[in-house]
């Protein structure tokens, strides 16, 4: 991947109350990106966050009843 990768959204996904995945729209496709430094999408997300080009939105708050 390179800096021309177009990531238009990123949001944490929680499992058991902990961030486990990033739901991201990358080049027009939606991906559930795991925390894995061998995953090219995860590496690119981290790079764009570090460069200030991308923010990962908070996980949605689910009502517990």
C-alpha cells in the first residue's frame, strides 16, 4: 500500500468492552481490520493516523437493558 490509499472513515469496534477491530472504508470498500501488524490495511491506518491525516472514531455506545 502507499500514501494514495484512500481511507474515508475508520471507527473502533469493541468486543467485550475492548477495542478489537477497526471498521474502515478503504478505496470505497468496507473492511473489518484486525489489530495485526502483518495486515496492510492496519499498517496504513496507523501510518495515516500518525501523519494526522486520519482519525479513528470512537466505538458506538450500545444501550444495555
